[in-house]
C-alpha cells in the first residue's frame, strides 16, 4: 500500500527534476488553483490527524493558524523524531524530501505564513546537508522564495538542528531551543499557534503530516479516504522494529489488525512467540499477544488504552521481561525529563524504585497503591504532553501483565 | 582554543545574534578538536553575543549533543533505548568496554575515543546501533565493532 510513500524508490530522493517527473508540485499547483480556504476544507475532508503523536485534526490546525494576525508567522516542520522505535520521518526525508517541502509550501500558503523552518534532530545530522541542498534546489526552481508560481506569495525555509533533547519535539520546548535557550516547555495558554517562536504565531507540524498533505492534494482526498476505515480514513506510515525478521518502514491502511501489520515484518526472530508490543513510542501503550487482533485505528486502540502515537511498533518476544523493558523506558524518561515540573522529574525516579521492588518481588500493597497514585499524578499534573503521556506504558503493562506485578511473598523468590 | 577568527566566522554566519545560540554552539563544538565547548570559548561567545556566560552554560549543559568537558576525537554513542536493549545493547556495550578499556562517559588515554550512552538514534531497523560522528553503524557484531575501531584508528595514523 503506497500513498504517502508512493515515491519511495521511484527516484533517488535528491533529483528535483525526477520528482517533478513524478508529478511533483502538482499538489501545490492544485492548492493554488483552489485557493487557501478550499484547500483547508480538502484537508479537513481527508480526516488527516497530526502524525507526530498528538493526533490533532490537521485541517483545523491550519485554519487556526490562518486566523492569527501578526507581522511574522512561522511554519515549523517537526523533524525532531525522537520517539524510541520511530524512524519513519527519517525515511520520508531521505527518500522523498521534496514531497515534504511541497507540503510545507501548501501549508504556509494556506496559513499565510512566510517563514518556514525544518527542525531536524541532531541525531540525523547526516541528512542535514541533504535537507539544505533540497531547499536550495526548490528555491532555484521557483518553488521557494518571492512570488512563488506568480501567486504573489513568498515563502522561505531554513534548517535548524536540534541538539539531542527528546522534549524539544514538544512545540514550546522546540521554540525555546530555537531562541537559544534550554528546551523546556512553557505554560499554556497562550498556545504555540498564538505566541510560539519569537512570540509570533507558529504552526508546528510533523514530517509525515506534511508529506500526507502533499499526497492528498496530488492524488485527491477521495482516493485517501477510500483507504482505511470509514471512521479512520487513510494510511499510516509505521516503523516496525524489535525482535522481528524484517524491521522497517511500512505504509498501511488504517483498520488492519496489529497482527497483520507485524506480519509485514515477517514474524518474530527465531520462531518465537510475541511476548508484548509497544505502540506509538516510549510513551505508548504496551499490549500482550492476546490483544494483537485489535484493529489499528484511533478508536480501536483507544479502547485498549493505547494510541497510534508516532506509529512505532516495537515487538518483544516471549523471553523478554516486561519489567526490564519498563525499567528501560523509565530510564529514558529520567534522562530526557527537562526537570521543569515535579510530576515528570520526580515521578519517574519514584517509578524506578517501585519497579525495582516488583522485579525483586518485594513490593507491598502500599507500593502498588503508590505506583498507581504516581501514574495518576503524572498524567494529571505534568506541564507538557510528554509528562502527561509518560505513565501510559506503566499503566497498560500493569493492566495486561498483572502477574509481573505480583506482591512479595506470593511468588517464589529467585 | 580554536582560532578566534574561526569562531568569529561562525558568529558572523549567525548574525552575532544570541537567538541563534544553540546553532552557534553546535558549530563551535564541531570545529574544536576535542569536541567540546571550553570555558574560554564559552566566555568568548558570551562576550560577543552580549549575554551572560551562565546563559551559554545553561544551553551547553542542557543539550546532550553539547559537552563542556573535553571529549575524544571520535565520540562513540551507543544507543541504550528500548529497541537496542531488546536487540543486544548489553553485549555491544561490553564489546566496546573490552576493546577500549573505558566506561561510558570516559575517554581513552590517547584521546582518540570517548564512549557515551545515548537515547534512540532512529536506527531501530538496524539495531543494535551506534553513532560515531555523522556515521551510523548497525546490526553490530563483535567482529564489526573491531573492524570499526581499527578503521578509525587507521584513519589517524
């Protein structure tokens, strides 16, 4: 299934003429022909939701950006792909960056923004030159710069490198880092869309979302909504990794079961059974093998307390220990917490202590209560979306792997 | 410290504007042979951007990609996050520790290699993976690790 990734391996990802030969920039031309308002309606119609993990309806997001009035307005492409297990944006940049840039131009045109930034994570520094070169080629061809395609609309894009901070994928933390400060989220409101980068209205939008906008404009909304399910249209670019035979990036229509998706990666290594899977990134939910018949849609996953998130699927086999895995997730959050708010900064440390007790089978009833209380407190009281979703893997693991959380004394102590 | 005209060039490319501090520091660190932002350089940058040195240190110490301590010529970043943990991070770490006789956070006596643990580098499809400079190496085996190290050692002599 190829919609967003239709151009993958059809050209080398660098040659702009080859991209144009594949009907490149026809989505932009169509958007210009239709005008900003009709284009926004088209994106709304497609049902597209933010693909970085926040799942905010994209059409509405662009519309809200359009309404903001200011001297300067920014579109930031969020290429700070930091969710462990996620590498689909890497492929979208490497194999079809012009589709991404075209999406940025369409969005900027609709939102009436003249300045764009691709915020790419430092870990992808090996692609930074590729990004800059591609921006320049678009400029040479007149797709960026002044008076794009005789519309009177002007738009420029520059590259900004992150510096190894997971939290900077959050809108405000990203803006802070771009302003030469440590990347810590700000309190809301005002929101990024109102007062973001340099306190100007800023539209932060994920690589895949932008790429999807181009594809939707190029192939037509109905061709997108024909895929997937009626309540969850379209396709999703998924990163599958872990104990599978063929890890990689796969585009799938919504509505496939998790089992079917994992089968694309040709099953578990060494003919073992699946132990558990984590969906959507480090702050994504963890499901047991018995839940793999669940359909991959926003609603179905939600019914299992899981979300689509970044679209990562990490597969562990029957020999992998869920508590070791959770400990690793927790250490990641401890390392990446910006330290600004107490629930995330301290909560993760307390979770680490409690997980140790579960692991050594010394946990008491009070520890279980504390574990749940800390998770609730983190979800309720953290400042940013990162802190609020960090409890998800710990909660879902507790729900689906009760045995691992047995109290001290009730199991044999090893 | 690297020549001041190199730093001046970097500052100029970013309009001597403190708003670009993070990009300036990444560039400055990349031209410093020991891969770090020294106190001397931090002071120089702060003075030229007309900001307190504490602001420079706030940024240098916050971001994982920046260092205020000297590092080896090659910084070996070993991914220790979920997917690599499942796929053999512990072994990869041991191979590097055995070969270099250092622990994460340390630098070899000859100043060639530093080793550090890093969260996900987005190479989960070739996990277990590491990153050295702008190169990503995946599907690591003991032999591959030895190969990488001898190649990097050879490139110096």
